[in-house]
C-alpha cells in the first residue's frame, strides 16, 4: 500500500492522519477488540472532514532537529489540527512488545518518548533509548510506501518501527545494519485506522540519518544538517538548501553594484530570502538556518532553552494554517500540538504544549528500567504563569 486507504460515505471521509496511529494486535490473525474506554479515545481522534479537504492540502506537518552543546539533544514539533491522548511514556527493558511478523521483543533497551498507549502498547511518535539513540516519525504522504510481507526481509509494521529500532540498537551504526534488512509492512492499526505515511529521523550523539521507504524501496540518507520536515523526499530538501547559499547570519556586503555606497539599513538583512511560510520545504530551510547558526551556553537550562527556540522558529499558531471547516462549521487549523527535547545522554525528556509554554521534564532513570509495565505521564496543558507581585 503506497497511500492510505480512505473510507467514503456520501459526503465525508473518515480518516486518521497523525504521526503514529497504528495498533498492535495479538499474535493471531484477528484484530484485538478495543475496550469501551479505548474507543472513546479513538473517536476523539477520528476526524469527519469534507471530501475536498485532501485536495486543499490535508497533509499534517512536523519538524525534527538535533542540537549539541556539552550534551546532545533530540526533539520535534508535532503539528496537527487536533490533539489526542498522547503521554510521556517510558518502556522498561522487560516490557514485552508483541510483533506482527517478527519474534516478540521480550527484553530490549529501555526508552522514553511521546506515545499514544493502547492496551498497554506504546505507539511512539518520537523516543530516545537508554543508550542515547533517538528516533522520530514525521508525516510523508504520497511518498511513503508500505508493503505486504516480503520473504527474506525483517518485516516490521510502521507502528512497530520506533520500538524495534530503539529496542535493539545502541547507535546509528547498528541501526543502519537493521535498516538494510527491513521491509515496512502495510499492517493497519485496525480496519478503521490505516497506517500513517511516515519517514524517520534517527540520531545518536555522533551522527544523524533519515530513513524513507518509497515505491523505489528503502533509502538511508546521511543528514549533515540534523533537521527534517515532511515532503518532498530528503534528497530534494538537501538540494533545495543550495538556493539559499547567500543567506548569512552576518550583515550583508554590497555585491550588487561594486563601488556604490550601499549600507544595510537594518540588522538581520543577511538572512533576507530565508522563507517564513509554513510549508514543509520552507520550514526545512528556516529550521536548518536557525539550528546551524545557533549559539548558546552549555548548561542544561541554556541548552534546552535554545533547543526550544530552534523549534520555535517554525512552530505554528492557530489560525495561520487553515484547512477548511469541520463538520460543525468551525475553522480547522493546524498548529503545534507539542514540542519535545530529549537529552540523549541523560534520558531526560522535556516538552512544552500549545497551551503551556513552561518546560516540563521527565527523567527515565528515576523509574525502574528493569520493570515490566509502561510508565506514563499525562501532559501538563494548563499554562503556568509566575506572578512577581
């Protein structure tokens, strides 16, 4: 399947398109039965949207980045038109992770990240394991291509992919070995919920790569800028950066008319031409420029503060990316649901939400990493304001 299946009725499409909404079924050939509570959660996620929504650009957007001071940091923006029940989720080493086509993961590296948990299974959007290997899935519609089970390959469903890589690999080098053998399958979360079309950024403290599985097969790209957005394919995004080679964080010099007295009339003019719209190709350029020119102190507070500033350069505000109307006639807008930043060495996962700009943190090493059950933390979504008088 190289595109999501859509279920049509006379007027609307029921469709789920989030950065990882898939479901782990049991080792039988039947889908698990959702509990009433789980269906209540899922019904809040399933959108009933007009048929022309997709022709108007119904493609969710996200941004991922890495950053280094004395420690290394990995995180992302999740941009979407609705929120859902994601939690900061720690998977301990002995939590059994069932697999569709591979042996169940009985023992593995512990990991922390943002996940949607259903029936005890963590569906990660982004995560970091105890060795510092980090991974995020970002929307990649029209390009992602998942396949039926392929003989001679490691057949892994897209929703298992993050747990599979982070559970088995300590470094990007080890991940490359698994990626050479992998085939991402078209297994669905459930009959009503098709797999999300994604590509992935994978990083450790020494290198960053991107993995895409298209109709041409799986491809591994070195990522020298340490950022990723959505469409088009990653090789295009790198080539597109060449259009902005003249951009600079310094004041510009007069190259237009040599000998003529021309001086900048404003600070920041060296960056003129850097795009500011919210399209994925423009966000790639903007976040690459911001990240590659960023300076900060090396303390934890300074480092994570700067990381969130980098992601903030491409965050989305409600009303600036309008997608049409929902079934009640309300404006449907994409916005940054949450931003995350994980210290890869320390295993501390920080986040902000659209509603709460205060940085909140969860330390995986404060939990029992030899346990057998997930540990989840609800997101702090109430704005925290410190009054000074």
